[in-house]
């Protein structure tokens, strides 16, 4: 992690938010510090709670899990306590928050859900595989699963879902939503070939990616089979595109398993949303609440320039650049990411209800 980037992000972001909220002193008194090593003691994919369903506005079932502090040795939560809602990225599922989930168990009320057509959520029709719809879905999850105020944390496409929420429901920010984290994401200008590369067989990408996706979608079952056959090659692609530094082999296998579990037809359904993404003009609501922008400097999917642009457009936001980390910075540098979320939760908890 760049020390200069850390100091700049923390000082500038905290100062801007404090000026707007006038709550730094109170925030320190309400500080939550996650157990940053907890996830290292549990196998990937093993952290779960009782399943529940939230019905989206198009009647699609969204799979949701809630970790109540009292279920893991903590004090019972009240409506005055913060809830943290985690929103995963493209072709992943709620398991990707492994380290953050383990860190906050027993300390903070947390909500995890699988985005439509991902994980255990129901398969969506193609017409509703849009970023606008993901913003509507996030609103429904918050309405159903959050009794009080919340902080929303999104990675990659999950961050785009938060931007969509801000665009379509700006009134929620500063009232229901009192903090946000945008991790390895963007609001526009994305090269969709970068985000699709690990999901394409034979390494198709670049200017041919749109035609390739449309063609491969027609034979998506064969594509899914080819992805299984090409496991070894896919591991290399996943390592290259998901991570910046060397990581343990189980990290690569974990990410690959989530990518491979997402049918290629789903990959193709969401492709147009990335190709036309342009929402930098809708970030103003995020400037009303403490917002942390987090990225790895070696992100090959949403490059660090996207995070810097988000930071420059969101008033009072902080920017954490993790030196040498890639797109899956939430796994690769999980302790640094969780520490930044600790700071965010402290600032959010210190805001007086409106």
C-alpha cells in the first residue's frame, strides 16, 4: 500500500466528511474494529447464516443472509445500530466477502445477498439484467433487511449497483444510507473486454469481445463445458486478471470457482450494461455521506484511474490505493480493506440521524 496514498486518502477524506458532518469526535467514540485475521481460520465458502428471500420489484427472488451480532457472541442489535450491506461483483457471489464477513461477525449487523442471476438468487430474464435494475434490487434489500440506517459496500459491479441506487434514489443518502464504500469499481468509461476476459474461453478479448460474446452466447452450454475443460488455463487467467501480487493458490481457486459457477449466458446478459456505462454525473448523493473509494494499483479490470476519478467527483470521499494489488483487493489485501471499512463505519456511526 502506498503510504502517501493512505495518508492523503485518510486525511483529505476524513477532513472533508468531518466538515460536512461535524462528527469526527463522536465517530471515534463509536469505533468498530473488525477482527481482521478471523477469515484466515475458516475455509472459503464456509461462512453462512440462515437463508431468506427478498422479492425484487419484478417478482424475482433474491437470496439473502444476515449475520446478527447476537448469533456470534455479540450484543443484540437495535434499530439504532448500523447495518452493513455488502454487494458483490460480476460473476461472483456473496461468498467473496469472506474476510470482511468473518471480521465483523459478532461486532456489526451485516447483510449479504446474491445479485440476480448470481449465486443462489433466481435467474433473471435478459431485459432486467441492467445496472438500473441492480439499483432497484439493492433498494429492495435495504427496505426489507435493514431496520435502521446502513452503510453500503460494493465491489466491482456491486459498486455500480450503489451508483445506480444513488442515481435513482438520491433521497436515501443521508437518511437511510449513511455511508458507502466503492471497491474496484467505476461509474463509466469501462473497457468491457477487461471485465469479461476471465470468463471467456481461449482468452478472447479486445475489440472482438462484443461479437464474441454474442456468438458464444448462442452456444453457451458448450462454452460452459469448454470453461471446465480449460480449468488449468482459466486458473492462470484468473490469477493474472484478479490479483496483482502473488497470492496463495486457494485464493485463485476460490475466485475461479465463483466465476465458473456463473453460466456464460448470465455473463452475456449483463455485457451490454458495461458497454454503455456512463454515470459519473449521478454521484452527488454519495458526497452527502462518508464515502470510501478503495482500489489496487495493479487492477487490470477497473484500473486505478477509475477510482481516482470517482474520488475526484465525490465530495469529501477518501481514497485508499493498495500498492501492487489487483481487482480482488478485498481478498488480496483484506486487512487493509477492512481497516478502511473500520474508519468508514466509525464516521457513519457518528452521524446524527436526520
